[in-house]
C-alpha cells in the first residue's frame, strides 16, 4: 500500500502538469487516490502544485475539516465506480461548453477514442447533489463536466485521470474552434 509521502509526490507531479497545461488555476481543483477503506485527497484551499500533506477521508463517516470541499464527489465516485484516482480541474473550454450543452460529443480522433461522450451534470460545488450526479456520469464515461464548474476524470491512477482531463479539454478546444 502506498504511503502519504508517495501520494504527496504524485499530487505535486500531476498538479504541476495541470498548471502547465492551463487545465486549472490558482487553488482550483483537487486530486485523490483510493487507498483501503477510504482515499487521500488534497487539502482544502491548497494549490495543486504545492498541495501540502494529503488528507485521508474514510468512505463512511465524517470527513476531516482539512479535506477539500469536493470530498463528497470523490467519495461517491469511489463508492459507485471502479476508479482508483480522480482529477478535478477547471479547464476553461470544457467549462464554457458545459454552459451551452448537456453533453459533449468530441469530433477529434483522441476524443472519439478515449471519451466519445462527456456528460454535463448539475449541482452546486461541494454538494451531495453534485456528488451523486458526477458519480452517475462516470459510470458511462471516464470524464464528466460539472456545469459551470469543471471536469472530474477517473482512472486506474492519477496519470490516467490526468490524461483523460487533458483529452477532454483538447476536444472542447477543437469544438470551440469549429464554432467560430
């Protein structure tokens, strides 16, 4: 089983990639990894490239106050889907298209191959409604977009969830360019 130090290194590495690719900004977004009967998640208000110590959240019961405010979404994803890692980012093109559409159908080859349909779901950030809707969306797709808020991507590890986030944003950029 991985320890908190290794998970912190993964959080920093993936956080750097998210910033470098402009998939998130400031202290937006969060990362988590499933471990045992719970998961490690980034701290509330932390910058993803310098997240501090990860916070362990059990699948049942109270969450520590230091955990990201989106811990409910991550918890539901781990309860309802087979994903072992989650990346929540705020990619601007995906957010923009989520305002216009109830689902995104990529037209580029990578999008068609890896996320042929991206559901757009509703719910206020950090709410149980959002948690249920995102977890439902991730049963049929590897990425879901919370309307006006950001993407949630699942995977077998953070690298796979990051790649899916990147592909979803790339597909949304292509669709935006085609709209002009």
